[in-house]
C-alpha cells in the first residue's frame, strides 16, 4: 500500500470520526433543549438529577451536564438508589424510546471521538522519521492502550458494583463511586483510582479513608486484578515517558 493511499484512508476515517462527533453532539444538544422539561418531570423525585437541574440555565454546556447526569441515573440506577439519589418508580416511567436514543448517542459520541483522536495522533506523529527503537515502543504503546482501556471498562462493568458495595464506609472509594456510572472515560478513571487505592492501601488506611476490615474482606482475586491494573498503568506511563525521552 502506498503512502498516499494510507494517508487517504486515515483522512477519511478522521473525517468520519470528526463528523460523527459533531452530529452526535448536535443531536444530544437537540434533546437537551427540546426534551429537558419532559425528562426532569419524569425524574422529579430523583435528587441526583434535581440537584443539578439549575445548570440548564448555564447554556449548552450546562444542559449537557444535566443530560449526562440524567443518563447516568437511568442507565445505572444501582449506584444512586442506595443513598436515595434516584427513585425506581421515576426511572421505570422514563420514556424507553428516549432512553434508547440517549444510549445510542452516548456510545456513538465516544466511538467517533476516540476515532478522531486516534487518527489525529497518526497524522501528528512523523512515523517515518522515528528510529527503530522509538517506533517499536510507539507501536506497542498504541496497541496496548486500547486493550488496557477495554480491560478497565470490563472490570468496571463486571466488578465495579461489588467493589463499591464492599467499601461502603471507605471514603476513598465512595467519593469516586459515581465515576463508575457516568461514562466510559469516568469508568476508566474509577478503575485507575481504585487500583491505586488498593495497591497503596497503607497510605489510605493511615489517613482514615480506607477501612482495614473492608480491605481484608475484599476477595483475593479482585486484589490481584486491581494490582495487575496498577502494574499495567506503571508500564504504560513508563512507555510514554520513554517515548518522550527518545524524542528529545
């Protein structure tokens, strides 16, 4: 494949990613302006939503913030029900067609955004000018990052709730619990933060933000998985640092 052909393919993919991002964001803004009153009325007994409803007067960004919280509540109510932040009756009567549209648009926004950012990275870096060692590290890092991100999402979906419920009295975990419900990026941040907290547990126990008994009750297989994520984060950061030093 010639370089010009490869450039054309990446340009097309990046344009698709950029265009898809703009369209998905525009459709979400349309819903935020035309359906906001309906959604707030449906969730009027959900404090987690009502407490942010004032942001709808803060322009497009404010409405997107409220829309994000609404989607979090209706898509992952298990994280808001225990502390009374959501009402199951309100969630059940939320229009299913609107919920489905929000779910599709939310996923599309992330897919197209990451597609655009990935292609932008491909175009930005001068791959042919890299020495072999730097090129090898860069290629391995690019391959490893999406695999690691997917593993974080899987971990958050499969074990996020059990981790949160197991640390009900540990503020280091509870203050980050809602991250597991907001978005793909927030879920990754939640897993990264949790892996650091569990691996460096002595520091958080000494500060009183992690209960020793709850840490002891955490299943061994979860401790090992979180430790594995911590090690993978160190490796990825080392690779990024190595790329920076090699580029100097």
